[in-house]
C-alpha cells in the first residue's frame, strides 16, 4: 500500500509504459493457516487459493511466508476475483519510427533516405524482373520461329522422303547422313573464314571436322548461295542416288543438311587441292605437272564422268565440270567433286548470268541456248579441262593479249583450223608426247567441242580414246 496523498492523477499516466516506482507504506501478502505458506502448497487447496481470475499467476512473497497474485503479461485488473484480469495491449512504434515499443525510449525515428532507398530498390527490382521476363519471352518466341523455319526447309528439301529411303537402306551399309544445321556450324566454327577451302560463283566450300566414335573426320562442306525451287523438288532423290555411288575417282558424298533454305552438302576431304592449282600453280614455286601425270589424271577423270553417266537411269550429270572441281588426293589420284551441287544452281534464264560467272570458259554453248543439261554438256566442259592439261593455259582469260586468247576453247579451234595447234601446246607436252599423240588428242578435243551435242562422243568413248593415247605414248617411250 502507498500513501493516498502521494498519488495525484494526471492524463499522462495513460500513456506511461515504462517502470513506475512508488514509496511503499505497507507490504502485505496472503498468510494464515488456511491460506497456506507458499504457491506450491496453496494450489492444493482450491477453496483457500486466492488467485481466482483466469490469466492470473501466483507469486511467493519476497518478505516472509505467504503469496500474492498478479495478472499475467498482457492482462490487467484484479486477480483475486473471477474475471478480474482482462484486456490486452499491443505496443507498436508510430509510423516512421522503429524499435522496441515495450520499453521507455525504445522507439527511434527512421532515416528518410533509407526509406527512399528501399522504395527505389523495390521498384528497380520489379522493373528488372519485367524486362527479364520480356527478354526470355522474346528468346522463346525466336527459338520457336527458328525451329518452325528449320522444319519447313527440311520438308521443302525432301527431308522426310530422304529419311524414309535411308531407313530402308540401313541394312545395305549406306553411310549417308542427314546433318543438323548446328552440327554443320560446329564443324566449321560457325563458318569461320579461316576454314574456307575455296569460293565459286554458286557458293563457298569450308573445311569441317566432324566428331565420331573412331575419332574426328575432316570433311569438305559446300554452302551454296542460291537454289532453284524446281530442282529442290528432286533433290532428295538425287541425294539418295549419289549416296550409293562408290567410285575411286569420285569424291564421296557423305551427307547433307536440309534445315536451311539452300541445302548444304558434306563431302569427303581431299587434301591436295584442285587440278587447277597443279596446272596453273599457286604462286609458291610449285613444279609443273609432268605430261605423263597429266594424261593419267585425264583418264581417271574421264572414267569417273563416264561411270556417273552410265551407272544410273537417268544418268547422273555433273553440270559444272572444270579443273577446280577435279581434286587430287595424297597420291595425286584424280577425284571428280561437286556432283549434286550443280543441281542446286538456278537454270532459269533470269539467273543464267549468275551461273556463267562461276563456269565461264567451260559452258556448253548448246546449253546456253536451250538451258537443257545433257551428258554431252559434261563432254564439252571436260574437253576444256583436257585442253588445260595439254596447253597449261587457263580456260578463260579476260586479260589475254588478243581477243582470240580470251577463251581457250575458241583459241584452240582457231589454231586447229590454221594448222597451229601444236604451237599452243605446253613445251613439255610437245617434247614428251610427240606429234602423233598430239594430233590425235587435238582431233578428240575438236569433236568434243562441236557446237551440237549430237556430234560429240560420249564420255566413255572419250575415256577409252585418252587411255589409248596414253598407252601409245608409253610404247614410244616418250613419257
């Protein structure tokens, strides 16, 4: 108990939550025989237990025997009567303040800069998440579009039909494969310029490396620039035929990629480059090819073309025979390349000029008039290659000293008409082959260069004739 005159009522007492001390006049506790001496003993006597209210607690007296009752934390009132402890309170700091509101001076005003920083940070994170979501949505959309485009190109290029046929030929050991665009990009280093093997009027050839169970394999990948839609309709059928060709003088077609607008072709890699480089040199002091080697390469190339013309029905045409498309392997064996690539080239009149840029000097004049490719078109082009081997001159030289020297075929026909064909032969060829072999070779070339295909021999006849010329030269011991 306290002195009544000590306490004066004030409104501030309602907001006071801290410690509050008063001068005690009388200290008391519940004592007596019936009441018990401590909380532990008095709880056993429910009648005498004085803490009647719910949410009340018994506390042993700190000054002698007995006990007192208090309301539990969060409750207030009279613990000695039923329902005396009631109500609760929740202490919180005012808006803009933080800390412990249950103790005096426990609340502290918050820093306005911190609040602003938190607000800006929250907004920034929200904006970033929105941008990130839009970015991923855009990527997903682009990926779906690319997949749809690849599937569309695959179907347009006859991929489904080719897959079906290859499945039926699996037991026959055909090693032809349909590559994905990603496989081709990985093999070429995403078409790295450092991997370029050569460029032509219709496309670029890249060196590529394909992984395999037995180790990596080096290949040549032809990437064409344009394609004729009419030709693409038959493309898969031609790939199926070419995949089964196995001739020692034909570059093996290993596969193709159909997931692009213009199909890409994958060939075996031939390390020693093209016949064009061996005939005309590459500016590195390379020795000229001996006459005997020239005739051997001519025979091998002619047999390869003859085989392709006669091994299938209808015949497999090349359409772009030239010295740059005849490759030499490690033993200088001739291998005719680019079969199938010519079928990707446009043949309509609107794009003939584009085609000429890549094959000028080799094109069959009858083909330019009719736009119809035949076996005799390959014969004409091969005759120009044979002239390159015999004369050492290029098929087309726009910077020639005279107008007649621009086209090798035209220059040779003019020389034969004037009886000067021996003069334009390479010096080593004149010396080693002899006049008789040169005259017979000139006669063969003139037949192959006839303006109409009907007057030209077949490739098989050409191959047999060159074989006889080579044998004759060997018998005369001039090679």
